[in-house]
C-alpha cells in the first residue's frame, strides 16, 4: 500500500509558482545573498557534501526559503530542509569555509570547525508522532505500517532504503530526516543516543530547499 501524502502542508503550494522567477533572477540572488520575494525570504546555499545525491551534487547552488514559525508548522514529508549540525553529522572531511559574500553559504558542510556549526541538508521522511521503521520485506521504509515510495534515492543503495535497521516513533515537535545517498549520509539514524533519538526539532529548521540553480 502506497503511503498517502502528508496532510500537514496547505499554504506552500502557491509559493512554488514564484520559483521559476527566482531561478531566472540568478544573478540577483547570488549577488544579494538574501532576497525578499512575495513576503518570503530566500537565500542561496552551496552544497558541499554528497549525502543528497543524486539530486544535489557537491557544488550545486540551492535556493532556500527561510522559515518563520508559520513555515515550520507546515513542513511536510519529502521536504528537503536545512538545520545546524546536531554535533557530528557533517563529516570532518566534508567541512569547508562559508562562501565569500555574494557566493552563497555551504550546506552539508559549512564553516571552519572553531567558528559556527555546519549547516546540514537532509530530507524529511517522518513527521511528529509517526512510527518510522526500516525496512519492509521489499526493502522500503515503513511509516505507520505503510511503505514509503522514495524515487529520489541514490541507486548505490540497492534493494534496501537503509543498510541500518531502526524502529522509532518521532517525538512531538520534531522530524525524522535522512540523506538521499544513505550509504554516505549521517542523519537521524546516526544519533540514537541524542536527546530526540536522532530526530530534529522543527524549531531548529532554518529553511526548505525550493529549487536548485
């Protein structure tokens, strides 16, 4: 049985209509660093790690809608989100300095180790209160007992959505996040001893990736 779409988001569909215009304004976005468009703030980030391949390669530029309280309340499954590294998810070898002004910021890597935490980019697969299990007999993730179709996964993963088994209930006010290239991604699976057993607080989310440049 295919997992039904998340019911959480209602107001974000209309925002996608402006993304084509934002992409066309590439020079403006990169030059300005942050842009206010139709009442929403956007920033350009540079992807530095491989954990979101094949959709986002290292070096890709992504347009991120910065989230306020209302935006965080409408996060849905499948959203690709940015948040500060909980502490050990961004591999040391993948970290790099933030881009110079006008050249975006780094995602899934970030600043010098003694300055600010890395910024991590991952995909939301589990929402508050849901039970997330790996894996079904077919090798897919189960959300409240329903198989999750994940066409975005890196093909190197083979038959299984994760090589690490897990069974967790997402805490209230948090989301369960995974990389698309799971063989190289540190994500919610990597932090079972954390305060939220690997989940990320919704309040910690910086933004949602709306398009790549």
